[in-house]
């Protein structure tokens, strides 16, 4: 059985998402700090840098991109294993 560190799992999901977004012609930057979780940065059309993180939930991993305290009507998470995760993120974040 392959047991990975949670931050390693986060990194793997973010690299896959970054590649999928590249196919959609969305530029990304992967930030891997010396301490703390990795994040994937996307520049929105209005020039705001959006940081996508990966969080573990009871049913699996999800990508999240708005802080917990933000008030928004838009969906701010998607399952990391979803086949259309990059499409959903690109349409929401770069809009």
C-alpha cells in the first residue's frame, strides 16, 4: 500500500490540475513553500491572483479557491477527481 504525505497528495492533484488548465490555455504557477501546503495560482481576467488549494473532505479531495469567510453565490469548490475540474475552475476563476 502506498501511503503518501497529505502535502504530497496535494502537490500531485495541483500538478494534474495545472496541466489540465494548460491545455485550456490558462496560465498557472505552482507555489511550493518550504512550510505549508502547496497552491496553484491563476490570474483572473480582472488581474486578481486566485490561489487554488486542495483540501481533504470525508468523501475525497476537493479544489477550493475562495477563503472560508468570503460571501459569494458562486460555487467555490470542485472534486479533485472530477474529469471536468479544470473546465469548471477556468470558467469560474477567469470569468
